[in-house]
């Protein structure tokens, strides 16, 4: 896990965001939970590239950071649901902007030229 973020200087607020949201799957999980409360299996199917171990880890970190709420229902077999907290919901506009930018970058951004001998180099 990481250290506390409350001692981070004000000029490093982006570092705080990256510390909490960094990682390949956290924002994808948050984006998926904007559609509503979901169980582990639903999240796993919605994010086909994530392993069970990584999804578990990322969910635990998001819960520890107060972005999601994990609810365990006492039944057999146990039922566990994940939902966004109010803090997690505060990321909706940011997540949508990043999603829009990611789609633009995928479709429009110039790609580095490469030569048959390897990566392109500025001379």
C-alpha cells in the first residue's frame, strides 16, 4: 500500500490524484460502477483483460481510499456488491473527460514513424 497523502505539498496535488487513481484498472472500474452497483463477476466480465487477482487488489485499494463501498450480504453463498461512494461519484466528470480524450487519442493522435531498422530518431 502507499503512505498517507495528507502530507503532500499543495503543488503536488496531481501526485495525490495519481497515487489514488493510478494503475491500469482503477478508472475503468470506477467508470463501470457509474452504471450502478455490481458484483465481482459482473465487473470481471465488463473488464475482460483484468485478472481475478488484479481486480481484487484494485477493488481493495479503491475501498481503502474511500472511492467505493463493498457490501457483504450474509447469505449462502455470500453475496458481495460494489458501489461508488460519494467521493467516487465526484470523479464522474473527470472520468468522462479522460474517456473522451482517450478515444480521441486512439483515433486521431499522430503515431511515431518507425523505420524497418527500428524506432524513428530525430537527427
